[in-house]
């Protein structure tokens, strides 16, 4: 599967659904029930009224609301509130919790999973959610021509199945309904990320046979009808979707557990970030988008920072004179400079590492809307939450300072000088952020005897050239398929980095060095210890750190920044803070909206 790549220009995602412009509150939302009255001869009592109201948000363009084909962030933000999965990332956290599942039993070999389902969950059409619904839904992921997510089920999760050539054999997956509320599936290999993968929206069940786009089912709805009018089991049901105008969800009163506090959610579809900002300034949105052109870091006042790096405070005054609550959270994403190690001499790679000041990039170029990076693995998924202490004590370069003397020394030791400079080219796709970083590096590296050339090429061209080894160095970023170190570091496994035309791995040609052999052996330890046991987890986590340090030794990939997600919210909205997956993965069933 191709790398998922974006640019730091997009770190605020100003036009995505429930985007990086939503709102923090440190208060705990209250949970109330429907209004009821109990009358006696002496007095009348009532439970507290539900808060009600409609949460008003803005969104970019949605592609589809069918879980198997909703892959853009705007669509996923809506799907998260329409559909429940067996597991979920609560409030965009990076650790999965059970949702439709009540218990998960794992066999001794770590390959067979037996899942017990809630017996009180229903779809929006009133039918019960059963194990047969899950079997049907997963078969659609694998076999439907409309699926964009078969890779998650067949490759990443790795459910046992048969193929003919490279094609999935329909009906061959090792997944079955043991009874109405018990599901059993078997993996080809142990996978410690199973619960995280099951939290991906693609795995959300839909009513069995509702869409007839796989063998054996006629379906009462066409794929297009279902993609525009889906039936899920989430806390909200679809009311209407006007593709270029709005999408509106309403409270599902029969939701298992406690039904939502809100009456509904409305996303106004606005693709222009300035228009979305003005829409919020006029009070039409509860969470305000603040594009880079309007953002002023001096207006951020932080009251506290929690253990996961989330910052809580206020932002303002805005253009309308209002001050809103503010939340920022580091995302499980990384942007980086990568080197084709066959083309760029190691001393030059080290010189770039010494010259680069990641803190300046985060604060000056990205206006504090990112955090400086020292590891490929981002803070929300770094082993033992030890990111900062390990970086501060072990990173061999300064990620918050420029060390030009060291950069010059390493080049001089390699035989270069002011009259004999080393030249290579740094390639990016068109991006003002990358352009600024490239210019800064050019200006600095000249004093370190490196003649850095900067070029831009279309995104698709950069990927094609990278796969063929036709670049010296390049900017790209990684958005994980699931929030585990494995999904980052498997791309750094030296054999996966060969530029042989394969879309797998980073384009580094990293090999033939002591450090690359250390990294390769570390990844072999990861693959040999995938069982869901504490001992295996500890072995994997030590190996992850070894890979990070081996990369530091050779500077095959130079971490740049980790983006943050932000939320700016008016005070009358009480919403849980989101975690490392950001606001895109947040459900709003516990939101309380005041007057």
C-alpha cells in the first residue's frame, strides 16, 4: 500500500470535519437521562433534563459514508458518529477500548480471537447487531468492488484467507458467527495491534445483506444509496446529506448504554478556510476554524499541560472580540527529511542533522502548530511514553538548536572546504512550508561546505522517482494506518527501504553499514515477538528504541516535526479533549451544549 503522505502545511486541516479547530474543556461532561416525572400525593420529582441542542461544525467535502469506502478525514469524522465498531479509539485516543464487543478471548498461539458482542446494540433500522452482521460486513471489506480498505483486513490485520493469484477468494476468510452474539476469527500470524485495527471505521458492522455488492446477497439498497443514506449502530443517525451544503445527524434514542446528550450534529460544508473562519466568527459554528493566515500564537494562553502533551487554555481575542477555549494535542504523525543513502554521503547527512533546528521549524515556520521531532515514532505511540526523556538524553544532534560548527567539522573531517563543497539536491512537492525549510537549510549549509540544491516536483512524480531511487533527499510525512510504533518502523527496516520500484517502505536504500544491520536485527526481533504477551511487548519496545538509535547513527531519515491538532471552542460547549488521533476520530455522544 502506498505511503500516506501529507505536508506540514496541512497540520491545522482547516476545512476537515470536526477539524483541527475544535474546542477544549477541562470540565467533565455530565450525563443525564430523558426527562421523566414521578407523581405522588405529596410532591413531583424529575430527573435532570437532557441538554439537547445541535452541535454546529464545519467540514470539507465528504466522499462517502459507507465505512468500507470512507477514507478521507471529513468522511471519517461523520462515520465515527454514525457507526460503532467492535472497538473504538475513545475521543481520538491511541489506545483502543471495547465498544460493541464486551469481551475478547485470545488463543494461546495468539491467532484465534473469540469476541462476545453486546446484546443490547441495535442498528438505526431497529434490527439487532449480531455476529452474522459482522461476518457480512467484513466480507464486503474484502470482496466488494466498492471497498477501499481490503488492505486493512487482509494484510494489516491478516485474517486467514485464500487467494487466486493476488485476488481474494470470496468467502474464504477465517471468520464466522459462533452464535448470535459470538464472533470468531483466525489470523495468519499473531498481531498485537488487533484491537487497534478493529477500531478503524472500515470494520464497523452494518445490517447483514443490506447492500448487494458481494456474492450471495441481493441487497435492499444499492451501494450508492447506502453510501449516501447509511445504516449504522452509532450514537447518531443520518438525517440528511446535501453534498455541497451540509450533513446533519440526529440523536439515536435507542443507542446502547446512554443515548447522546445532543439532539444532533450539523456539519456545514465549506471548502475555503477563510470562509470557514468567518462563518465561525459570525457565531454559526461552535468550534471555530483558524487558518494559518489568521492564527496568532501570541493569543494562546496555556493554563495547563497534561502527561500526554495536550495543552489547555484560551485563545483570543479573535477578530470578533471573543476569547475561546483552546486545546492542542500532538498527533501520531511525523514529517521528515529522508536520504537516499546511496546518493548522499553520510557526513553530508550528519551536517544536515547538525544544521537543522526542528524547534525553529515548528515555532517560526509552522507558527507553533507542530512539535519538533527527534524520533520517527511520534509521542502518542512512543514506547512507555518516554519520548522526551530519551530524545533529551540520547539524541546526538540538537533538535532545538543549530550546530553549524559541528556541521562544518564533520564535513572538513571528510575532506570538504569552502572551495570544495559537497553538492546534493533536496526534493519536495510544491509546499510553502517545505520551501521555507529548504531555503533555511541552503543558507546555513553553505557555511558547512555543503552546496544544497532545492527543487520541486509534483507529488506523484516525487513518489515515482523515490521508488526508483531517482532522488538524493526529499520531504515527506507518514500518517499511520494504526497507532503503533510498528506502523512507522516497519518502513525503516533496511530491506524494506530498497528503491526497487516497490511502494513499501521509505526510499532510503539503507544497508551495508553497522547501524543498518543493527536496525535489521531489531526489526527481526519485533517480528519474532508479535504475541499479545507482556514479555513479547517488552522485547518489541526495546527493539523499537534500538531502531530509532540506529537511524540516528546513520541519519538515513531525519525527523522534522510532529503536527498538532487544535480546537477552538465557544464556552457553551462542554466536550472531552481528543487524543493523538485528533478530532477526526472523536464521537460527540457525551457533548453538553449550554444556552
